[in-house]
C-alpha cells in the first residue's frame, strides 16, 4: 500500500476533482437499470475485476483552512505523479 499521508492538496476543489478514479468503468448488469436506480457493476480497467472502492482512488481528511490531507490511496494506483504539483514537504 502507498504511504499517502505525506500528500497535501491545497484546494478542496482540486481534491474533489482528483478523488474519482479514472480507471472506473461502470457496466450495466441488466437493461432494466435507470438513472434513478442504477444497476451497475463497478469494474477496474487496471485489473478487469470488480472495483471494491466504489470508483474512489483518494480519500481525504481536513488539513487547515480549505486544505486536505490524503489519508488513503487505492492500492491499485502505483503512479502518484498526478499529485506531484500538490505535494508539500
């Protein structure tokens, strides 16, 4: 698992943009699903298996005014270069 607590995102808006996983693929389970009641399988395109993390690659905790500390990273994500611009320390 990636040691994630060293990353600080300086803007909550940026954090919300970074949190959803770009590797999530939602596959309908049946033709009866609708927007109000989606009946989908969350699939990870990295492993072609089920996404146990509901399409979230990062989770945060508060860190000062309008800043977030990364407290969790999906263990399937090994390249954290998308956080480099927001890293402190």
